């Protein structure tokens, strides 16, 4: 995304531009990548429509494959692919999956300290002119956790590492970022409650989920099953 070019076009056309695809997402030729609205509330003139239709796509560079340039989810996607493949029946390598989840946790703990979600570009009067869609914490947590949780539902070591990942992200994140962590914790608890686990494994995993609650409350509780 050429942010300067997008902002300049939005200002000169007196519009608000939304880019609805974030870097790394799939874009099919001939389909819209965003939308624009006139700030005045009046319909765009034909010339303004033409200018927006020409200049906005020129500010978005596309390619045949994902790269790490502006694509905050790309590295996380690669780590999750490693974990998912390690948990496939043909590989059955939970140790590698746990190792990948550890790297995902480190990446998420770095991301959670940054500004996630939509990026807003403003003019000199601080009016929003361009909205760039970017993944939020809910998207990133889902990317890191959902597939390992699904494919590793019967592997206590994987469930334990997911619990520790949520605990670590909860500790590093701000209170405003707690809702997606709480939602991921609820999914983890559901898998633990319905899974084929023996009593010892279930107690240990329950202790780890409780340690996530402690971290969300700002307390680090050592010895809670880890």
C-alpha cells in the first residue's frame, strides 16, 4: 500500500477511501478492493469517479505470492502451517507443533504491544481520509490457535502450550485486548471439557487455563500446572 499516494488522492477528491483487503489477502482480478465516499455527502462527479478508479488501484501493489512486506500475519501463518502439518496423522510430531506454538507466542507478544486493527490516515486537520484494513488481535489469535486446537485436540502437550500461549499474550497485552483472549480461552476450555483425556491430564490443563485467568487479572501464578 502506497499510503502517501492514497492519502493524497483522498484529500484531492475530498473523499474517504477504504481499502478492504489487507496486505497478504487474496485479490481476484475484476473484483473490488475497497470503496470511497464523498465527504460532502453529494454524489461524486464523473471526473472524480474516474480519478478514484484510476489512482487508488495504482497505489496498491499486487503479486502472485505473499511476502512479509506490510503483511503482519504472514510469519504467523507460516508458523501455524508448521504446527498443523506436524499434527497431521501422517507426521504425528506434537513436539514440533509445540515448538511452533512457542514461536507464535513470541510473535504475538511482540504484536500485542503495537497498534493492531485498521490503520487510519488523516489529513492536516486530523480528519480520517483513508482506512486500511489490517488484522486485529482476534484475527491473529485465531490464526495462531484455531488449527492447532482442532488438530491437536487429543494431544495434551499441544493443549498445554496453547494455554501457555494465551497466558503469555494476556500478560503482555493491555486490558482492552482481553476480549479476544477470553474468547480463545473459552474455545480451549470447551475442547478440554469434551476431549478424551484422563483425569490427571484434565487437572493439569484445567490448572493452566486458570493461570490464563490470573494473567488476565494482572497476576502471574507460578506452579499452575506448567
